């Protein structure tokens, strides 16, 4: 396949990162270093999983006057949900916080990035769905992933679904990147086994799509190759959740996020986005469901993925697209073909010649 210019010339990575077992204990000092007389308070956006986890909550350095919101993760972020959270923070006097701390999975981290942008740029979340629409630097933000794979801690985007338009797209901007992240593998020890696999595979899928695409650059390829190598070591090992493997996956997640910042995904992510928009399926498990049906487009990755599933004894949802109605078929097609950039990356500008309506539905019917 001919390599095409990604158009990505200037790339912003995370400003600083702290890595290692127990590194979450340094959060309080990081937050305090951002507090000023003008902005003495911080905002904490915390995955609801940790609502009763006193050890984690006590390590965050919250003081009187800080805002604390537990982020629900049953559904992925919506533009309306982000807008509501911004209004709540403004109403509680947190229009210009010292920093925003996001601790959790991709949903919580993306929420933190989106809120940081909106507090300084104004408007609605839907106004900024797209590329480089954010004009003003967001509030300083610290990301603490508690599950590995999405790369949300490293990327320049925060993905949201606009339920009115059916568009699932992020605020793709240099201003969306975290200023500081903390990579502490001890935080991933309580992740359920299936979820650990689904989310970890997001890093693998990002990079096998990027390496199979036509929009390429040397740095993105290097990040992608190392991410794929790490994922193979993790998911083809005897125990993907061993301490050393959890540490490796945290690194793979970060590198995968860096990879996708300089490249594009392919066919899997548009189909996955359609499952999320139409059926409300979470992104990472949707990716796995899609890859399981993509042997004709990604034969090597599909074969490897099947080995990983069997070795790690992971269960995949089945019959997701059984008994499709005509309305559901049309909704799935529309939600898939909206993603022109990744489909062009995978199949070229004439991607619709390959992905006819009938072909799209036949692929969904395999899921």
C-alpha cells in the first residue's frame, strides 16, 4: 500500500508523566503546586468505582473547597452530559480551578479533558467535535488511568456522542492533551478480567489499524510497532494480569495513545462507533466484537486475536446484531460511513465501492 502523508506536522505529547508502583501517592503534591491565591481550589472527576475506596480517595489530596464529582460509567460520555457537568461546576464557583484531576478509565479521563476545554473556551461540547476547533488552552489537568488500553491518558482527543446527531467524535486539539499523567499499575489490580482484556485490546487495535493504513509516518509506526509487541507479550503470556504484565500494559496504553496522535485508525473503529451509537455498547468491547468479524480485512490480527481470547479464557458477547430491523440496518450504515478519515486510511477515497450497504450489513451480521 502506498504511504500517504498524514498531514500531522506538529505533535504535542503529555507535558510530564510519573510512572511506577505507588506513584499515585504524589498526586497531592502535584495538585498543591498548581494552587494559587486566585485559583485555590481543584476539581476532582473520579470514576464511580472508587466512591467507597478510601485508600484511593485519601491519596488524592482533596481539601475543603475542592469540587468532587463521581463519573458514572455505565454509558459513554455525551455532549449533553459534559455540558451539564460544566454548568454544575460553574454554579458551584469552580469556573477557574487550579487544576482538574481525572482518575479512572477512558470515560472519566475524556470527561476531564472535555470539561477543562469548555471551562476556558465557553460554548457547548458539540461546538468542538472535530479537529482543532478549540482555540484557548484549557484548565491545567492531571490524568490518572486506572485501566489500560484506550490511550486516553496520551491522546489529543476526548470522545463524546451527540445523541441528537448520532455523531461520535472527539475534541481533537493540542489543548486536549493532559499536562501531567500518573501511571501507577497498582490501580489496575482490581479490574475485572474480561474488562481488562477488552480495554487492553484497544491499544492493540489502534496500532494494527494504523500499521495497515495508508496515512503513515515513521514516528507513528515506531510507537505502533512497540505497542503491538508489548500487547503480544501480555496477551499471549500465561497470565495477562500478572504484576509485570499490568505494568507492560500501562506502557502499551500510553504508547498506543501516542501512536494514534500521529496516525489514523482503520475499519474497526468506525464499525465499533456504530455499535456504540446504535446499541450503546462500550467502545472497547465493541472493538473486540468488530475485530472478531474482520478476518477478511485484518487476517493476521484476527488470527492472533482469536489465540489471545482462547489463551486468556475471555468471553466475547455474541449475537449483538441478531434480528436487525430495516431501521437498525440504516442506522448502523449511517453511523459507520460518517467516519471518512479512517475508512479512507484503510480502503482509499473510494471506500464505498468496497463498503457497500450490503457489505456493511453482512459484516455486522457476523457480530
